[in-house]
C-alpha cells in the first residue's frame, strides 16, 4: 500500500501556490513536493500540512508573521524547515 495522499483541497491549494512560480515543477505522485538540484524545499504531508525550507535570514520573520513551528518529521531538527500555517493554505481547521 502506498503513502496516503493529502486531502484534495490541500493539493489544489498547493498546486495553485506552485503555479505562481512557473519555473518550479511540482513533483511526487501521492506526496507532493518541490525541489531544486535534489534539495527539497516544500512538501505537502498526508494531513495537508505544508512544510517549507527557509533561509536562516527568513526564519524569524516567518515565525513572527505566522506564529508557527517546525514541520514534524525526520527533519524537524533542521531549523530551516518550517510548518506553514493552515490559514496561509486556506484551511483554518
């Protein structure tokens, strides 16, 4: 059995976000993500949570603006990987 895909609405919002940058290709069949030169910088989890890798200089501003924390998972010790707020994805629940 493959990985559980994110909710359809979360995938639609993720694809709309990625489409704002035509030079970026959405990858992954059931676990959507984006990467450049083999370095993943966004991922959409099975529960619809958006994870983003941010540069150190952007970290504090992002946290102050959205009041969020680390994206859960094996990379959660990497402080550049942040969990996107549900309100930014249009899913406040």
